[in-house]
C-alpha cells in the first residue's frame, strides 16, 4: 500500500476506492513491486466506469484519478518481481490491457447505435422467473407502480414511469453482457445519449440502490419511486408464489431488497404507507398468481429486518420492541417514535406505567366481547372516577400530539396519569362480581390501554 500511495503521489494522482483490490492483490504476490503503465487517452471517451472495471476486475491494475475524481490514462501495475529495468514488464502489461479497453470501446460504440426504447421487445425473451413471467412483463408492472408512488410523493410521475420503462433495457446491451456489474450505470449513459432527461437517466442508474449494506440511497423522489417499485415487485412476486428466504438461503436477494425499501422509506424519509405499497404492487400481478394472505407474511418479514437493522444501529432492544409491537406501516415515522420512547423511558414515571400497562393487557385478556367506552353512571369508587376524569382530559391532548407527530409530548401527557393509575389499582377491584360494574371497569382500562399504547406498546419497557 505504501508503494501504491507513493507511486500515485509521484504521478500527482489518487487511487480512489482501492481497499478490496488491495486485499486481493496482496494475496497474489510475495515480492510486490509497483510500476506505472499507461494507455492511449482516446480510450477515455468510453465511460470511465467501464475502464475502471476492466482494469480492476480483469487485470488487477490500480487506476489513477485526478483531483476531481476523473480517470487518467495511467495505472499502477503490481509485479511479483523487482528488476533494474522494468520496461518489458510495463510494455507487456500495456499490451495486455489495450484489447480489454478496445473491447469496452467497441461495445460502447455498438450499443449506442440502438436506443434503449428499441431494446424493449428483447426483454420479452428474458425470463425473470418461470412462474412470474419475463422481464418485459415485469417492466410493465414497474412502470405502473413507479408512477403511482411518484404521484403520492408529488414527484414527476411521467419521469418515474419513463425511467421504470427503460431501467432494465441495458440488460440486453453488449456492455452489460460483458460487464454485468455495470447494469444501471451504463443505462444512464445510454439514456442521456438517447436524449432522455437527466431526471430519467439518474433514476435508471440509481434504481438498484442501495446494492449493499451502507450503500448510498437513490437521490430524489423519482429515483426513489423507481427503486421502491423494483424492490417491492421482487418481494411481492416471490413471496406471493411461496419462494420465501429460509435460513441462509436467499437466492433472489429478498433480504437485501427489504433492507433497501426500509432504508429508503426511513432515511429519505418518505411519507408512504408500507402496507399500501405492498397492496399496490400486488395489484399489478396476474389474477390468481399470488397466494392468499402472503401480505401478512411479507410484512412480518420486513418488520423483522427492520428490528435487526435498528438493533445494529445501537437502538435499545426494549425500545425497538415497544415501537415495532404496534406493527407500524409508516416506516418514516419510526425514528421519531424511537426517540420519543427513549426519552419517555428515562422519566421517573415510565417504569410504573409500563408495569401497569402490562397488568392491563393481562386483565383485558379476560374480557368477554367488545368493550365500549366506560359509562360514567356506572363508576362507583373515587379512584375509578378520578382515573376516568384524567382520561377524559388527556385523550384529546394525546390524540392531537400523536396526529401532529409530537410523540414525545404525547408520552409526557401519559406520565401525568401515573398517580391516578396507581390509585386505581390500589383501591379498585376490576373483576367485580356485578357483571355491569366489571364490564365497565374493563372498558375503562381498555380506554387507558388505547391511550397508553398509541405511540408504542410501553408494556415492553417493563
């Protein structure tokens, strides 16, 4: 690494991202020596991603970049021998790399003779999955779903539909056939060459994001709409036909797709309902293809991925469990709820209210039938009357704070109920012998539980 950095400095250049290649090359050599090679600058007319990929992946060369990150026509060779005159080593490697770069240039020039739009019919011959259909059918679903998501976000729905229509066409280009890693990236270049707008071209490139943990998210609502459509279509399709990840087996990358959807919704953030997205996506598939009730299984799968993601980020397990117990559909609101519950947990009233809530949940399991609101005429004990009055005052405040996204304030209002809740359990027998009194007290506790668990299931904090 020292040799590489020093050689790059002598060339007034930088190495870019090279950690993975460094590990690989280190394992290939015993006596590494770094030499500088170069190629004709005319090859720089080809998108630099193509040249970088062929140099790094095929030849194990280290490309060099200028201060702005633009590829230079020079590269570093790591040889396994140190010689007084390396001219043969350098010229030999330069001779080897030229055909690779020539191939990339040839593919690039040939591909641009056809528009992405003209390649669409060829997608009908590319099988996506034998039960789900071909890539063209998939593109038609993506087009409809991306447009619907973009409209909900107030974004350019036509641009989203257009980007989704073209997003997979680079799969049938020569360049992606040779370098599959360039799918999306090369599609952007071809879209711009075809005269597509910048918005469409960027969405074509970014709809695969995030490709891996920690990868950048798609930027802008149009790109996010296409990316969400792509990932949701995969999850809904495969869950719908019963191809669910098991253990370590996930051949269709559905865990990665789920994490991508969750990160886009949560980190962008986007005000979209996950259940509605799944429903919209499912509506695009042929009638009878998807199994009955798969949606609940898919949502469970995604919430479990969210639970793991939040724990990896360092969120306390009890707080995560409390928030996710409510099966939130608005993933963008989850961070706000986590912050609110974490603040509430530090309040002196939190432990007592959590314990009381746990007790309420257990008591309500004994209720028979639905529980209407408590009837003030049936309240007998002073403690239950006090609690009823406190709930009447608190309910509109909690509801207002909740609807406005002020989750911390909503939980702070609950903290003010602690003394009334404690007194109720000290002085009132909930399971009274008189059926009407018993049912009314259960109804009062049901109201209280609804109030306490609006933001999160705080019994999980006990």
